[in-house]
C-alpha cells in the first residue's frame, strides 16, 4: 500500500521523485513486501524488493550532507 501511495503522490505531482519522503515510502514499502513474502515463503520476489530497497537507501544516502 505504501508503494502505491508513493506512486500516486508522485503521479499527482504532490511528491518529487528525489524527495526524502518518496524514498522513505519506497523503502518502507519494499521492506513490508519482503516481510510478507518471507512469511509466505515466496522467496524469488524478495530479491526484486531487496534491489528496490537498496535503490531507496542509495538515494537517501546521496541526500546526506558530506562529512567533514
């Protein structure tokens, strides 16, 4: 549901794809789907959601200010 909300907000122009909120929603959605898939023993889709989560984490890390 979180992934659909992120996509709907992006499509409606309410979120920008580079926003931290959009990336956090993507990360939360991917983690939620992985937990559900693991619970049901559906292992192949976990790899796709792991990549989805990694992309969100990478985008969030790029937004961090540089360390001094």
